[in-house]
C-alpha cells in the first residue's frame, strides 16, 4: 500500500470515527447550559468534550463483575467514599502526586469524596457521609426518582462489594470485616476483628466499592441505561462499537477553584463523549483534525508525526505504573529451578525490549503509590541488581551449570490485545533474546477469555503474561497473590515465610514498620524471580489548547475520570479562531 493509499484509507476511517463523535445532544432531562462569551482565561459553560481514554468494549455496567472497561465507562457517573486530592497534590497543586500514579492512593494524599471524614481503630472504621448529595436520576425515571444519597445506600454498596469481589475480606472467609451497617443518617460503621491495612479498599482502591443506589441494582446493574450515580455526568447512551455519551449533571455537589475563584456549578461542559475506535491510526487522525479533543494514550510512534502536523497539541509524557511481567510457572520442573529462572532474567535485555516494543519507557521502576515505599535499583542487594544487567554469556553458563547446556523448550501464553497491542512484538523479542542462550520459546497467542481460563487453572502453560506483578503500585494487594493457596498465584510459587510475613504486614498499624516488611517481601520476590518484570510502557497524553483547566492528569487513583473532567472547560472562541 502506497502512502497515498494509506492517506485515503485514513481519511475514510476518520470520517467514520468523526461520525461517531459528532452526535446530537439527546434529551434525557439533564439541563443544558448555553455557551457563554467570557474574557480570555475565564471559565465558560457549555460545549462538548470528546476524549479517548483506554478504549475497548464494556460488556456490563456493573463494577462488581466488570473489568477495567466497565470502570472506564462508569467512572464519570459513580463516585467513591475517598479519592486522591488531585487538585491539592497534583499538577495544579503541589505536584507531589504525579500524573503516572494510576492505582492505589497513599493515605496521606487521600481526600474526601462521598465521605467527608473517617476514623480507623482496631475495632471499627467509621465513615461520615456527605450530606445533600443527590442521586442524579435525570432521564432514568424507569429506575428511580432523584433523591438524596443516604448512609444506608453506602452500607448497601459496601456490603454488595463484600458479597462479590471483596468476599475474602469478610471475617467468615478469613478476613477482617465482621459487618457493615448504617448507624445513623450520615454514619456508616465497618466492624472489624482487628486492623487491616487493606481497609483503604473500602474507600477507593477497589473499583467494586463505588457507591450505587439499590434501585439501580434492582433494575439491572448490567445495563448502562439503568446506571445512576452521584458523579458529575449522567450516562445518556452506551452504543456497542461506537461510543459512550454523557450529559452534565446539573445538580452535582462538588466545587472547583480556579485562580482563587470558587465555582459551584461544575461540570462546565454540557456533553462528554468517549468514542470507541479500536484502530490507533484512526484515533490519531481524529486527534490531529480536532475530532478528538483529548487523548490519554498516544503511542510514542506517533509523537513526531503529530508534532509536525499538529504542533499546537499540548503534551505530557507519562509511564504506565502497571509493569507487564512474565509469570514463570513452577509446576514445570525446569522453571522450579531458581538458577534457571535467574538465568532467564539475566538473558532478558530489558532496555532493548522497551525501545523495540514501545520506543519510550523504563526498564525498571519501583514506586508503590499505596505507601511511601520506593526502591530505586541502586538500593537493591547486589545479587538482585545483577538480575537487571543483561549478560547472555553469563545466562548461558548459568543454564549449563544448572544442567541444561543445550538449553530447553518452553511455551509462552499471551494475548495480542494487552498492553496496547504490543504483546506480539514483545513475544518475538523474548524468543529472539532467549534463543541466544539456547532456550526455544514457543509462542501461543490466545483470545482473552480462553487465556484467563487457562491461567485460572494454574496449569497447561509454562509462562503466563501479567500486567500486575510484584511491583504494581498496589503492593499490599498484589503481594497477596503470591501467598500460599491464593487462586491467582499464576507462578505456582510457594513460600510460607513470605505468606506469614505478608499477613503480619497487613495487621501492622505503623506505616514505617509495615513498609520495612513490604520492602523485605519485594526483595524476596525479586531475588526468587517469581516473575520477570519487563519494563514499563511510556505514553503521551495529548490535548488541544482549547481544553482549558487540564494539566495532563491521567488518573488520580484507580480511575478518577469524572473528577478530572468536571473542572475542564472548552474555550470555544479559541477553538473557532484555530479553525475548528
């Protein structure tokens, strides 16, 4: 295909994409606000923001059963008890809490959302619930009438989460939560059998603890048409293969401060559209021509092209904080040998991998956003540091010393869609690098459902891919999957000492003491090469300058999409002056 052919194809695909995002404002009962003229820099109401977040399709609106796609398309509608205070600590504030921290929030950066305050003791976690927050049921008359959110609603939501994905937290299942109950109109008490550091999952860490009304669940939680929340936007429609569209919640409770002025009438925009465009080149074409105002995930491969063709685009680089990794299944006798696992890691050229697969990123990053834990590479023990130094000759000799002078054959199971569709490229790089040390790698690409069923069985594969290894930001939760008997222990790793120490850490109230234990456990997992962390993918977030009061935030917790978007306003005068 010639460049001209590709250009015509891109234009055709772009036209289809723009047809999805240039949608009329539907009547769902949400109040519309007219675009206002204002002096430069002064926020105005009105307009539409079209933004691409992560993409993919959501097969349900229910956050207790759906995956990250569900989180993405519901985050503008539902809210949690707590979240990071991104306006205070993020780019528009002190800058302490950065754009690339995208999962668990350190307690010191937590801010109130639907809970105004909380108190944690060995016996109870008490949340004081915000008064005057309304369920935005505009256009959802078939589900419920708009009414004030109550403590009983919050207790209902938390109990529902504990009856689903967070079931292991209940005391009867070996956890720490005895019961959750509303003890007053604005008070929810979680009764516990002792302190557990994972209590933060109740506030935000777990996406399943988003607060929803019972009427929505009764109407059918899987349907986007039934979804009702307290967030800044009301879902208007979710069209498979096309888009999700949201309208402004005219009774949103939150405020924002811009240049010292408090605005109590956010969100500023009338309409939010999240287009579903699987092809990246089509998304880039739409961004370049102004069809997409804001794109959170622009691959570095398009960076130079966009700088030349659309130099006005604003840009912030960021690095994904969920490290892709290879879980080495120790059910295979070869991989049960620690020296073999170490040889495989030393035979992995991570810098070449990062450059070849992504162009931009980092070969090693340990920063745990759920705590103050940070472990730079040069602070690790020498025997652990050597694992990150690519040395194929040493790796080959280690395999010979372990009894495999002629190498061996193993398989790798992966999905082509994960990590921005780069697993295929990465898998071929793995095969090439390990081929140099005598290891033949059989590549087995599988579709997601079949792959996860295989991984859940914990057998039938040698190496399984992961995107949540030991150095995921949510260290407290992720270390758990390497404990004895955990159903998600994809590496079939058994270490009773690590298991016991991890459970001690959860019960440790003192942060410094807990982090010392976590540091020890991370070192154990690294030194044992339970997984091979293979670097962190670099991305760009890009937006047009008419997207005002946005500072490049990608996430400020698990997702935080709605709270990022509510303070944004569209400078229509600037947009028109730029010819869009």
